[in-house]
C-alpha cells in the first residue's frame, strides 16, 4: 500500500527528525525541572540555550553537558568558546556547598602543544578554565568547531593517559565517578578509589578491625603516568579502620548532612605535561613513612615508578589509594578532570547460584574503569 503525499508540503526527512529530537530533548529537560529554550537558528540546525529564569541563577548543571562544545555567555559581556570537560554540582558538596555549579572548560586550537603551554584564563588559547554558573547568563551547545581540539583526542595524542595501574598487580575499583566522590568539592568528582581483593574475593579478612586485615594495605603505589614530583608528604598517621562509618557514608544521597572531618594525608602530587603545567596527578592516603628516599620534590619520574605504599592516612575510613587527575585554576583551586586508562583489561565478579566467580577479561584500548571492576595491564 502506498500513501498519498503532497510533495509540495514535505519537509526534508532530516529536518523533521531534527524537530522531533529537539522536542524530545525539551520534554526530557522539562521533566527534570530545568529551564530550557530552543532557538531555531536555520532550517538544518537547532541550538540549545539553557538560562536562569528571571531573577534566578543557573544551578544544578548536570552531566548532560559533559564533553559538549559550547558558547558560554557570561554576565560581564564575554563569550567563552570551548569544550566542557568537567561538571561539578556544588549543591551536593560536603564541605563548601553552594546553590550553583561549576564547569571546567578546555580551550585548545593546537593539538601539538603540551600541557605546560596551557593557561588558566578564558582569554588564553590553549587554556583550562573554571567558570561558575552564577556568572553565566546562557550556554549554547554547538557543533564541534573545526579549529578546536577535542579534549579526549588531545589527551590520547599526547599520551596523557594512565598507562600503568597505580597499584602493583590487579586492582579493584572501590569507587569511581559517582557516590561520595561527587560530594568532594570538585576535587574527587573524577577520581578512583583503588583497592585489592584477597583469595576469598574480599577487600579484607577477619573482622576488618586492623589495618593489616585489608588486602591493599602496604601494597606498592606506582605512577600511572610520567611527570615531576611537586608535593611529597609522608609523616601523617594512618587512621584505624572504621568499616561501620565507611558503610554509612554510602547511605547518603549527597553531601548534605555528612559531617566528615578533613584530615591531612600522606600524598604525592605530580605535575603532568612539563614545567608550569596546570595539570596535576594526585595519589592520596599513602602509608606513613613509605615514600622512597629518591622520591622528593623536583624529581622527574616515569610511569611505573614506585612512590610509596597504600595506607589509611587523611580523610578516609578504610585503606585504599585515591587516584585523581585534574588542574589548578587561576585562583589556585584544584578541580578533578576525566582521564582515560590505556591498554588495560578488566573483569568483574559474577554472582552464580553457587557463589561468586571471576568473569573473563575484556580488553580496552582506552576506558574509564567503573565501580567493582578488577583492572590489570594488558
């Protein structure tokens, strides 16, 4: 059977599809309680603007903007053109919550420049910048401009990836880019908490009351990427484990009502990308007095270099390694950023009727490990 179509009234199929998609996205945002308006720029393209309502500020920005190329119009009459690579909902923060959100924006038109050439101001190219939603009047999502470089492609092309698992041997991902990491004031949004499993497929043995009960405690920590040591701290004590508090922390929906004291921790910070780079790798919660003597501020290190052992120092309940990549903005504040792991394999625990068993390994050229993944180098 054929349909009678009035050819003169037809619209191109891709144009009709674009309209349907625009309406669908509008409905989804409306259901989420967001104020959105679509502006019809030309017959072949829809642009999305998201603005605060009259008398209100932009807030509660979500991961829908992750990796989008945008025009950000601020309240000072300036326009930022770049790619959003980090989204931080400050309403969920534990220590310094606010009704706003912050964004990390990657601006680069020359893929060959190292991170050492990046600035932290919006009028610089290349640069990594932070911008707060209270200073934004609108955000327009655009197609990737031909003269701008995609963040993930830039990081891959310049070998800014995790090339080594940060623990010696196979690692177990306790926490990834979700849960309490979203509450850590932007410093842990894209972090991993890394542990190990014992022969019983558990992170600890006995009752978990001693540090030594945890399989990961005392394991060697190795650099997943190369760079220069800019911070090395090892004199802080290791906290006794507190499994009850660790479990209860996971019962919260956000940082509101979480009264977690920030404590100084043993750590190594690595400047990534050359002298003056705003990019940092942080490895936290190291064991007291575990940093080797040849690891000190100013040391240039290759990936795979041992820089300490896993402990339980700082703001932590149970032993693990907190690994996070990010940048320091123009105010000196550290913001975490996504980074990929390169040439890795992962497997998971499969819950069979007879008990848990390890599943097969899956190879990844590039990926971001998820919670409960076991990861090793391919």
